[in-house]
C-alpha cells in the first residue's frame, strides 16, 4: 500500500468514527453554516463538536502549516480528505472569512508574530472576522476610500465608515483598509490593519435586504483603536494586500455556483414527475437543467484544475475574476431553475408549506452576487484587459 493509500484508509476510518451523523447532510443555507467566533450561532450542538474534532487535527484548514493550526497536508492528501468527506456527505466543519480571505493574506504578507497570533484562533474557529473594504463613496472604485487612520505612536485612531460589511454585527475582529497618507495617488497611502470590533468607537447597523435577511451592515468608526502591531505589511502599501485578498474572496463567491443541498434533477423528478420513457416530464425544464448541470460540472473541474496549479506555485491571478463572474451567473441560473421546478409553491414568502419562502428568498439574495466582491462589470473589464489583452476603449 502506498503512503497516499494508507493516508486514505486512515482518513476514512477517522471520519467514520468522528463525524457526527447530523453533520453528514449538506447545510440548508448560509444560516446553517458554522462560522465560529466568541459567541457562535449554533443550530445543532454537533456543529461545534465537529469543528473541534477537525480543528484538533488541523483539518479545518488542511493545507495550512501545522505551526499555524493547519493540517500540513500536501495537495494530494488534501484532495483525498475532500473526497473522503464527500463520500459520507460530511459538511465543512467551519466556514469563515478568516479561512477564505484573511488567512491566505496573512500567510503571504504577515510577520511571523502576526501569523502565530491570528492564524491558530482562525483555524479553531475562536475568532470570527469581517471585511472592512467598501465605503459609501468607494465601491467599485475601492481605492477612493476615505476612512483614515491617525498615528498615535503605538496605535492608530480609526475614523470613517464602511458599508456592505458582511456579518459585521456578528464578527469579533475586522481586517480593514484605511488611509494613512493622502499626499500621493489614491492607490498610495492605503494600509491594511486588524482590530477588535468589541471596543468603544465601533458602531454596527444591519442593512435589511430585499430577501428579508440582514447579512450586510453599515459600520462606523469614531476613534476606534488599532494597535500598530496589527498593521499587515508596510504602512501605505496595503493596496497590494487588498488586491491579493480580493482574488481569494472572488474564488469563495464563485463557489456559490455549485452549492446545492440536492441536485436540480433530483428535485425536479420528485416534483414534476417523469414521462412514459422515464425522463423529466417537462421537456424545456429538462433541457435547461441538463445544461446547468453540465456547465456546473465543467466549472467545478476547471476550479479544481486552476486550484492545483495555484498550489503548485503558479498563482491564481486574474483567473479569480473568471471564477467570480461565471460562478455568480451559475448561482443565479440555479436559483431561477429552482423556482421553475417548484412552480407556484416558490411564490410563497412565509409558512411551512412554502418552507418559509426560502426558495424565493434565496433567488432574491443571489442577485447580490453580481455586486459583492467586485461587480460583474468590473470582473469583465479585468478579464478583457488582463486575460484577453484587449486594448482600452
């Protein structure tokens, strides 16, 4: 038996013994995903049990180095772990912006002290993070941000406002872009700092969306304190870190396109029924679902291939914009097809018969994918210039 085969056998046995049965079902939606934090939202006690068991092995972040709370797995071992989790339908034990965005940035740009301080609590799900990027006058033109940081010796005083700060009302810490110098170009003088949200001078107000949920927030800073030891990289050089982190955010959002509790085909077969030959009775719906599932499959394989290339040192680069754009469109198509399959039941907004209006709420929420993490128009511009090499208009 090869070392990889041995690893697979040991992993399979460990997962069978340690993954709670309740965690062997896909999450019902964003609100059913375990995010950790100082005051975690727990829908089922096994969520934390599962997270703690995986974190003990470093498998919440399997490819991170062991000294930072990770599993130290190579890409082949990480793929085996993912396959074995999929085999028993085990859900991810922990999802967080710390894992998907801040962690990679710290691994790339953080000092050794910063990595040791912040990465292990992220891996264990002890600290929940939010992202302080967009502002009322700095959305797609992010470099126009105005939130400022005043030098106070060993710390900065932060003043300004952020908007669309996802889950800021639930986060413990924030990774934030601030302006430390206004004398140069707008891309210069931006710094990347980390600070605690639980302090005087930080005010958070949730924003209700058309779907009825409130994941986004307005965040106000009035002399909030950020210690200088939590400045990542050099002062005034935060734009490079910001761009790097955005590639990981876009990759995360692109994954929405392949998320599903149940395949569209399976759901349609239950609801619409089959014709005499055993095919989905509605021909147009059958064709649209088949096309979506083929596109989603190809997209998933492409993401896996580019992911392997990135782990091999080739980087992700502008491919993240391709992923973000296409994953966003796939997610919107999936939600529209879910409505078509469900028929008039999908029109309901409340009540058990309508599943609390979850389908229509998810459909409305998916529209925001075209804006968050960089608008579709911005992604298409990046693809045109940096991937296709097209000239400016």
